[in-house]
């Protein structure tokens, strides 16, 4: 019921609060509230609800009165929510990529560099996810590089950290990565982590920590990997970033399994399954179920 309630509040409260302002200002207040509400739902992993808020709220927007930049922000937020909805569901990315391409074109048309950079980074991420391990990620890398340059020039340290991390992904998870590719990925992750920690950006730090820990795991440093994965999980939980808590739990469980502690592995896999089911995240739910099954019938336990 939250989405209809939120839309009702927006319909009543925003115009009342902005009664002394002009029509464009009222529309900006409405769109800002819609984007902010949807972002809260996104971070919590409630993608269906985020889309309901945006779609219900769009009926209250008057395009003729709204500023083109605000309309572009609204379109990008919806495209972002649709991409992550597909990601959690393990669904095809084609529709989300189309929506993100359209959002990027709108951002370019309104001449808002920060919005263009956000759209480029999101489109690059969707393309990377679609082609994971199957290509050189050339288009995604160009988009991430352009976003990085714009964010760095604007002094957007959070965005800079995000784009650095995404560039690292294109090297780590390209088709047949070389030792040099993995080294470049690590360098990008280290730069991203440094910026994120300096700026207090917990979500961005959690991503870099996770992938640096993954590289330690590949090198056989299970203790170092465990510390990194546990820190990534802590950062996600501390920042209420519920959308990607399940894979963080799975990663910790994988290290405990590699260390031979199947009981601890089962504990984290079960928590991941519970979180994935709560979110309706089919991709992570299936991974957690498979991980529990691999422990053997004697070790399987549903939460």
C-alpha cells in the first residue's frame, strides 16, 4: 500500500507546500520527491515498488509545466529501476538497455553534463551485465571512461569512485582475461576504494572491497578474502543497501566453504536465501539454493 499512499501524499503535500511558487517549481518539487522516494525503494531492493511510485507519480506530472531537466531525471530514475529489476530477476536486459539509451539521449538533449554522466554509467553497467564474460566490453568501457572524465572534472568524488570501479569490471570480467587485465582491474578497484573511503561513500566502498576480496580468494588468500567480504557485507548493511546484501552473504559463505567450515557456510547461505526471498530476487535466490544443495543433503537447511 505504500506506493499509492506516497503518490497521494505527493499529490496533496507538494502542491500545498509549493503554493507560493510558480508551476515549474511545483513540478520540480514533485519530481524530486518521486525520484527520492524511488531511490529509497531501490536501495532497499524494492524494485517493483520503486516502479509503482514512479509510474503512479508520472500521472501527476504536467510535462508542459515541468523543466526538461527534471523530466530527464525522472526518465533516468525509471530506467535505472527497470535495469536493477531485471538484474535481480535474472531476466534479459534488452528492454532496460533500450530505456537507458533513450534516457541518455534525453539527458544529452537537455544539456546537463552530470545527468549525461549518470546515464552513461548506468547504460555501460547494463551493457556489461548483458555481455558478462562474453566480450571485451568495448562500448561499456567507452561509456564508463566518458562518465569518469565528466565526474572527475565536476569534482563528483562519489561518481568518480563508481566509474573507476565499473572500469575495473570490464577488465576483470572480459572474455578470457589476461594477468594484465586482472592487474588493471585491481588498480581501478584500489583507486575506487581509496576515493570511496576518503569521501565516506559506503556503498561504493562495498563494491570495491568485494572485488578486491574476490581477487584474494582466487589467489588462495582465504583469510584476506574473508576479511574483505565481511567488510563489504558490513558496509552494505550499515548503509541499508539491501538490494545487494544477498550476494555479499553468499560471498562470505563461499569462503567459509573453501576453508572447510560447512556449518558457517550453511549459515551464510541460509541468510542469503532468506534475504533473496524477502526481496523477490530470483537470481540470488537460485544461487543460494544451489549453494545449499552443493553442501550435501546432510548440510542442507532452509532458514
